[in-house]
C-alpha cells in the first residue's frame, strides 16, 4: 500500500487497477454530466464548479478510501 507524509499526517491508500478504473469512471461521469470537455469550460460553467468538490469527496471517501494517521 503506497504511503506519503505531510507535516502532520501519514496517508496510506490503495492504488490498484480497480481503484484507478473507478476513479477514471467517476471523473468521466462528471465531464459527461456537466458537458465540460475543456479546462476553460470547467472554469466557466457554474454547475461544474459547484459539483467539483462533491466529485472529489466521492473519489476520496468512496473510491480511494485514504487511511490517515496523525503524527501526534
């Protein structure tokens, strides 16, 4: 399981092929749902901007499932 560290935490995560495929599918779903296929359109469309944190949260919590441990 890959690991990285920040100043405050140690983070472990699964980077299996299945996780990568699910992540790609979730990002592709976002592009299709909002009909944004260029960086400029992502920045200019209100709905794509509003939904982006939800997509990132889904990816972090439901797909990657980071295991975070405090260094304290």
